[in-house]
């Protein structure tokens, strides 16, 4: 609903959500987990489009899915246990957070086009507006914030 200063209320047929859309999934690291995480994220973006009327273009969707892939792959490779993918979004941004059981914080290597592998965090830093990694009681949390903009 839209409320005007004179007190008039005009129904719009829908209300804008107040709380961000939040979803989380648990993965064991078995084969197929990374693909499942990407699928989970794609479904989340679809819900964000529907529930938040988020204008998420194809390019932004691919960037979010790539960040999910990179962070989940790192958790899969470098932790000795399960990991959790948590997604939070509004019509302006998506936050991708991965928790895993390793307390070792990820290293961002200097840009080197000749290096084979270890480009994941470098890619995440290019795509995200904000990237943070910190130790938590269960291991670590890596968080990336991606905004929606005119680049789509």
C-alpha cells in the first residue's frame, strides 16, 4: 500500500516485504554438492524476483551463481566437514555466506594470469562489493555482498 501525507491510502495489490528473503542449505561435500548449491541459489534468485520484485538480470544472476560456486568449492576443498550456504536478499542486493568447519581463513593471491588454479577468491573480490572472512566457533564464515545495478 502507498500512504500519502494527507492520510489517503491507495491499495497497490501487494505489500513490499519488510524482512530480507533468507534461505540456507546444508551440504556434506558429496559429489554433486556444488551443482546443488548453484541450483539452490538459482531458485533463491527466482523467489527474490517474485517476492521482492527484484530486477535481477542475466548477468547479475550469473555473477551470483559464480560467487556461490567459488565459495562452496573452497569450503568443499578446504574443510574437513560439512558446510552451510546461506543466502539473504532484497531488491537491491544478495549476500552469499558460506560457513565451514575449517578455522583457516582463505588467502587471496596476487593477480597472476599464469598461475593455474587458486583464482576463486580473486574472482569473488572482482564481482562482490564487499567480501569478508572471519573465524566463528564452528570454523569460519566467508561473506560476499553483490548489488544489483545498471550493469545488467
